[in-house]
């Protein structure tokens, strides 16, 4: 900025800040200061508030309420949040009457320390303003989609020294997660505040440029309108530039700022298909100007200038597209978004109001409505009632049964995800639980329920998950916040590792939860300690724990690290000599009766789903179908390929893994998959030996 213009610029910015924020900024804590000192503090706090207003699009009153400046602020002058609660802005403001404010290395270090204290939940010494925001801070930092914005608001040059830039940029490495850097650094200088002040003196409106290159249709009556598509990148740029100001004022109260998880997944994994599934957005404007980019003819490339534009339908689409392009920039060029653009001109107010009201009911369909139509869920409901005298609910409006009386489909899905050999499911479920009951390709429902799990298998898995969560809650009661966060956000990964510690055939053979409880608690505590140590060793002390357990890559690394650390010295599952009551188990029954002679050849009989997925791989070496029976009650099968001993279910899982079947189901019914040629499956042979009221293990 030209030095000769500086006095006028400073005067303009100062007057704007004073006029806009004096009615709203709290100055009670400095009432004893001199009038000159109070004025400087007011301007510094107003500068922080103005930065919040510029970055979030909130009102001056809301921005002033975000100011926490004062003793005990740990370098944080304002804290602001997005509507959806996943973004948090931490502002440090520096005022200078001469326009020479700078952010020094010490200032940056204090701000970073404040962020670390918030992440670690070390609140001692914070002032009342920050304490009033603690709940929202925790919600933001616990969000799987959390993004932190460090803001330097400077009444001076916006440039930072290389040392300060490096200091702030390294913060992102310490807190980075989910394949992106959640800590973003923003610098706002005098020129930015001057431009904002000038804009604030004029009526606020949004002007947009829409590029129509993929064909369009125009209607002229009763209101000029275009039906078209724009690139996802162009829509994201609108939102990144204007934020919530892009939305019609009447629509903002209904916007959560959160994307639709199913649409986000589709947009990222198959951007070219997004147009077919999206309802798109509706944009209205007071006036539009059309400029052909080439030949003047219908459908030819066109650029529209929209004056006082606002989105009245599709707020969720806007948020979804913006986040997808933010995470995967290539999506911006590959995906198209359906758009209706309406020029209102002299349209009556009732018409605009009707458009907005129509948008208030928009929202993604609840995947539970589709689950309720699946015959598998009805069959499970009946099986729970008939075989176990328990309740299984799967409809959205159904009341969940008491813990001892049964479980819900949602709880079953989470338990099956933890039992699944692919640890990625725990990360995806931690980020968005509905992922588990959405169908492919947006979700894992088919992988969990497509193999038709049995009621007993589901129930035992649910019991184990409950015991893991209970053990974590018990172990972390009264512990520091970091330990409680580990239990809160890492429960699914820890449960997954506990499931790895017990063979599923053994788990399903249990007669009650009592036999499992002591072992599960001890193993849970041991694994939780190993997970905590691995996180600190691999990623440092200040990583947002919520971010670790929603990152597929980090979950894989942690699971492998902890699995290597699990040794025979840890608590082993109690063996059959304990005398505890067991339900009739197929393998134990066959061994106890000597039904299958030692050395008998058995064959793997894949289901039709398995045959389609791995049949070609199996046929490449027919020995992959073969195993030898031994009278070992825990691992009776010796696989022909590696001569190692497995339980029936463990060998099926091993075969799936060797075949690289990425979409393998969670369910393994091992004793139904292995056949004694000419006699039947292991389950069939065991059932014939059991009492009339017995049930075979899977």
C-alpha cells in the first residue's frame, strides 16, 4: 500500500471498526484503563471481530460475541465456529495506528501453544471467554471433518516473515489427518480490512459468473430462466469466495453447513456420475447478463453474470461439492452439477418465498428406510425371536429394545464392522455411522449383511462390542481428558483389535456373556494402552484423536503396529478346561464323538457369491479347495497349501484374504463351508449328533 495513502486508509478502517463494533464489543474488563488504552483495546478487539465476520460471513454482533481477548487468552483474541460445528477459527489480532502491525515469532508461538492446550483439553489458566466456548471447541475438535483456521489479523502488511510462516505451517503436520491438513493459516492485512470496510458501506450482494459449456435451455416466461450444468469446481469457487452469503437469507437458518455423506462419497469416487444422482441447485438473481463465448446460438458456450445472486435450493449440494473439491481438486473438473438459474426482475415476493419454502424440506433420504425393505432384516428379526427369544429392530421408527432383551440393526452393523477383517470399516464408521447401513458403493451394508449373518453370531458380536465399550468407560473414568478422548473416539478400532484376538468360531460357541466378560475387559485395557502408545510414538502428542480414528491409513498403521505388539504374554482367552457352560459347538461335538476320522480330506464349498468373487483364483490351484481334518477342538483343519492349522471360519477368512477379495462380507459360516465328500457339511454332521434342542455353531 502506498505510504502517502496510509493516513486516509487508516482513518477509514479505524472509523469503520469503531462505528461497527463499539456497540457490541465487551469492554467491562478494561473499564479501569485510561481512555486512550481503552480505545486501542477496542480497535484490536474490533479488528479480531472484523476478521471473523470476513471469514465466516456472520453479523457484526455475532462476530463481536466471538472475541475472547484479555488476560488468560493464550494468544487467542477470538474464537468462531462454522454453522455445522466442524470448522473453528482462532484469531490473533494486532492493531497499529501507523499501519505497521506484525506477527512476531513469539506471537505465533503463543497462538500455537493455545491451540495445543485446547486440543489436549488443558483448560487451566484460560479466561472466562474461552471457558464459555469450551463445549463448542470440543465439538469442533471432535468432529471427523474438523478443520482449524489460524488467523493473523494485522493492521499492517499481511506478509509474514519466513520464520513465522514455517512456524505456523508446521502446525498442520502436527495435527494433520484424513489425507489433508486441517490447520489452515490465513493472514489478513490492512488492504483486506480496507476493502472489507468499503464493501460494508454498500448494500451486501453477491455477483456470480456462471460458465455454461455443456448445453443449456432457456425459458422466457413468466421469468427468464436457464436450465444447465456447471462444473463442480465453479460451484466450489462460489462457496469458497462468498461462504454462507451465497445462500438466500431465508435459507441460512436451515443450512447446517454439512455435506451429505452418501453424495460426498459418490462425488469423490465417481465424479462423472454425480450429475445423474444430484437434484442440483436453484439460483435466483435480480438481473442477469448473457455473453456468448463463441457462436451466438442456443446451447453454445455462454457466460452469465448474475447480479445479487443467492442459492434458494440445494444448500446441502453446495456444501457437499465444496468439500469434495477441497479434498480432491480433480473432482472440480470431472463432475457436473445441475443448476437452475432464475432472473426474478419484478417477480412477486410470494414467488421467491415459495421457492425458499420448497428448499426447507430438502435433505438426503434416510438409508434406514431402504434397509427396512431388505428381506434379510425381516428374517433376522424372526430368527432373533424364534431361536434366541430376543428382539431385533431394524425400522427407523422402532424403539430400541432394552440391552438384555436384544439389539438394533444399527448396533449389529457396528459390531459386524468391528468383527470384519478390514479395519477401514472402523474408520469409515467413526467418521459417519450411516456408512454402515448404506448400500454399495456409498456404504458397507452389503459387506456386513450380504452374507446373511446368523442371529447368534450377531448377538455374540454385539455383546463383545458392548463389553469393550464398558471396559473403556470403566478404565477412563476420572482419567485425564486425553484418555477419555481415546475411549470415546477409538472404541471401534480397539474393539476391532479385540475381535482379532478371538477366533470367531470360539466366540460364537459361547453360551453367555459371563464367560467372555473378564477376558474382554483385560484385553481391552491392554490394547487401549498399546494404541495410545502407538499414537504418541508414530504421530506425536498433539494430534486430534478424533482425526486418527477416521483416517483409514492411520487405522491400518495402528492396527498392524498393535497386532505386532500383541504377544502370548497378554491375556489369552480361557480354554475349554475352565468348566464354563458352553453351547453345543459343531467342531467340539465332532471331536468329542470322534465322528470324522483323523486325516479325512475335506473340501471348501464356496457360496454363489464367493464363487463369483474368488472362483477363478481357487481354480488356478485346486489344492486351495482342500484341507485335512484333525481332532483338534480349536483348529481342526490343515490347509493343503501351507500345512497350517485353522478353525473352519479362520481358514475361510484366510482364503478370502489370499484371494485379495476386498469386498468380502463380514459374515463367515465356517462349518457350513467345509464338506466331508459324500456325507455333508461339518454343520450337518454335528447337528445329527446334537440333542434335539441343540444348535450348531457356525
